[in-house]
């Protein structure tokens, strides 16, 4: 088992390891575990092995890129030229992408190897990965439980050692929530830090492509490569991309005293599992004992987060038929799953005549209030900490018949997307039921370096 990219690169450059060995190791894990876990929808075996030989030669010539040695899986809503792309939906089952996402191009340029595409909730709509047209993804730590969603295949692949890291997309917590369920780091970047070009959009003012990793160093290395200005995405920031890996190594929070807020309403929420609550309170106590300044603050909009998110992100978006009308009816009734249909109907309703001002317009105003309140908090504090999830991974079918209960899985994660701030889920504990859970860190816009360094510090307490 490989624990980090730097470990792999040290062995590669010291000639103690060959690229082909690495690829074969991960292929072996995929063929051993994937049939049961269902993380990969497609494996790029021949291509990965061929690229391993090319990269091995570049390593020997000392011409290899920053990510040489990295084997990565990509969520099935990220474009990879001349490869299938379905967003785990029957409606796109036989579609082949005509171009690669910017993040894919940048990773390939730095000699990462993409080993396959990963299962997800259909069109990234879900919090459990029970909505894929191609079957549920099972949690490698307990196969009776969900991985979380929508990036369930991504987190399962890394957790089960089927790839070193995976790319997912986070619209309301779809990287952080599954990371909490499967004992990984799940990073959501500042909105506009990473190009969305080549990502099948769910909600364009929320979506962000982000890595899921076993350690902070790998997240920093990948983020450094995929971030930055892109002519194909007008929403990408032109802010200079830092050397994240170097910066997180240079930040020492054992010497610098921090001001940290924790949201009172999240810690006291009656849906929060008692063991998770106690662990977070113990972390707060430990940080105080180390000399950091922590204070509970009120956040009066907690109950409005999920309704605002679902109103604003409600998605509106084929066998051959006689005419356009029949084609539309048939495609949407047969090819879309239940959850996608539900969200299409929600979006159609809130944007319809007579309801736009009552719902959609009002939700935009609430989003601005949430944004302003969040920015105000960061005027006085370095970070905000809160739970990632209210519970550990739940059993299959436990919440499927209750959409409201399922939507509340996003309660502690949608805040970061509504405000456009970076956030990360850090694995911090194991429940008495044997399942892991995480704590979440929020930081001001474009403070990924400090946030990742603090996540590392927190993880090592």
C-alpha cells in the first residue's frame, strides 16, 4: 500500500520502484474489490499501463512532471477526451467526451495517470450514492452502509486503495460528506479557484472540482496543479496560485496562536450524534489548552441553509421517437432517475410564473445574508470549525424514502458553497459503531494554504 505521492516519488527516483508496478498494484486492487464495491464504472487498463512506460522513461531522464507516480480516478461527471462520460445516468450511457476538462489536461501534463471513471449519484444529485443508474457504491469500511454522495465512487476508490487520489465535485458537500463517511480528507476550494470547464454542471454558481486524499500533502500538490486562471471558464479567479505544498510545510500553528469560531447552533443541533458532538467539544478543549482562542458564536441562518441551497440549485435541465414532444417526454420519464426528476420538478416550480419572487428571488437574498454574515465572522476569526456530518455513514435504504431526511445530510456542508468559501473535512475519530467521522474547517476566500496547514495540525493533535 502506498501512503503518499512523495513516498512513491522517492522510491521512483531512487530506482526502488517502477511506474508499471504502481499501476499494476492499483489494477490488482480494482479487480479484487470493485465488483463488490462498485466504485469504478470503467477501467482504463491498457492506456494506464502504456502511459506508465512513457512516464518511467521521463523519470529516468529527469523530465517527469510534478505528479509523476500519481494514479488518479475521476468522477463520472468530469470530461476526458475520447472516453465515456455518463454522469451515472442512462441518458448519457453511450456518450463519449469530445474534449478534456481543464483539470484533466493539467494533471496529465504533469504526468498523473488516470486509471478510470468513478460512479456517482446521477448528475451529482444525492447524498448517499444510492441514485446512480449503475448501482449503489458500497462503503469499503462496512458494505452494508453508504459511502455518502454524490462523489461516492471517488471516496470508495481511495478508501479501498484502488487509486492514490480521486477527483470529485462539491456542490453542497459532495466531497466533504463522503470523506467524513470513509475516513479521508475532502477538500472544497474557494469558488473560482479551480476551473469548472469540462465538469457537467449541476449548479454553476456552487460547483467546484476538488480532490479526495489520504493526507493533506497530496491535496496540496494536486491543488497546485489544477488551480488557476483558465480562458475556458470566465468565473475562475486570476489570483496567483501559491506553492501550496511549500506553504503548508512552513506554517506552524504550534507557535502561532489562532482565533477560531465554532457555530453554536451546529454543536447544539438535536440531530447531531452525541459521540460526534463530544469529540468536537474535546477538540475545542484541546485547542484552548494549547493557547488558542476559541469562542462559540451564533449563526442565525442555520435553518435556512438547506432550503436556500435546494431552491437555488434545483436542476432543470433520448430512444428515437416520432417528434420532439414525444422525445422529451420519453427521455425524461425513462432515462432520468427518481431523484433527478424530483429536482427538475422543484426547479420548474420555483422558477415558474407567480413563484419566482416567492422562492427563487427570496433565496438569492438569503444567500447574500449568509455570505455577509460569514464574511463578518472572518473579520475577527482565522477559521470556523463545525461538524462535517450529523451522523456516521448510514445503512442502505435508511433514508431513501424520506427526501427531507436525506436533504438534511447537507445541513453542515452547504454553508461553504452558499458563501463560496473554502472548506475541508478532516478525519478525527471513530464512532462506537466502528465508522469514522470528520470535523470541518472553514476559512476565508483563497486561504487554502492556511486551512490545509490547520487541517494537518488538527489531524495530528
